[in-house]
């Protein structure tokens, strides 16, 4: 039950996003329910704010050691150093998300995120890297739903626009050509607009606002001027 007590960040998430509110409501009801009323033949224990630290045992699994975690004001999780052990005979790895470093871009190997402040990527000395920004899970880790990602992106864009207005971030002419010389398939704004139009057209055929295109090759095809017609 203690893990269902909301901090200020969680309260904002609950107030802003109905899916989060429904999840918290369901978990709170379960946490407050009388154990005597639960008659299922199996029990599931959810240990929130814990991350695997190590698997115990030599030739076979004997236990699992977890580290207690805590969120910061943005909901990003970090370890507290507090450990707890459970005697278990099996451990299963669930599918998740883990960021990978990009050559030349600062990267926090412990958090597996790009160090940043208000969306501005930070160098090793804590100063912003001119013209370099981050948003989404590479910025804060795999936390939050689509709504949180939109809010996150808005903050990053606000920083970018403020830097442009203040002359602190200048677009480099020929950047796309430089990327293409390195065999990188770069998509500029015009290409993104063509992708946007293609997604809207696909959605219209199905009675929807848009249908997302997820396959990389298809995205590059639609971004190409050859597909403009």
C-alpha cells in the first residue's frame, strides 16, 4: 500500500492523463482491499520502485536481489542503494526498452539516458551542447505514456525555440548533405511533411485521422520527393 501513495509528479500525471488515473485507481482499490476477500488460487506480488540488482546462485537460481528505486521530479528512476532479497527458483526477463549511446553524443551509462536539462543535451562538464536536444525515453528513460511524451517534447521544443530566438542555436547549412555523405538517410522538414500527408491519406481510407507508418523503409519512401505525387 505504501507504494500507491502518490508524490507530486504522480499526482500531476493522474490529473492530466485518464489512462494513468484508471491504473492508479485500480491499484489503490487492490491495495486497500481486505485480504480475506481474495479467494484466487494464485497470488501475484507487484514490487513497485524496485529494479533487479543481481541473481543469486552458482549453478542454478537461488534468489533475486532487488534495489529500491525512487523517482525524481520528472519521473526518472534511480537506485537508492537499499537492497532486498527474495528466495526464488526461476527468473524471467520481460521485454523492455533500453537506450543505446550515439557516437559523439554524451551518454549516461548508469541511467542509460542522454544527460540533459530542459531538453538541452549536457556535456560532461554540465554545460549545454549547442544545437543538440533530446526528448522521449532517450531523455528520461522508459517511463510515462504518450501524453507524458507529448509534454516532454513540448518542453524540448520550447528550449529549442528559445535558443533560436536568443541566437544560441544556429542551424548548420549543409547538415543534411553532410549526413548523406556519411550514408545516413536524413529526413528534412519537407520529407516529414510528406510522411505526415501519407499517414493522413492512409488514415482517411480507413475512416481515421491518420494511420502511423512504422516501417523504416516505408517512411524513407514516403519522405522522398519521388513519392510526392
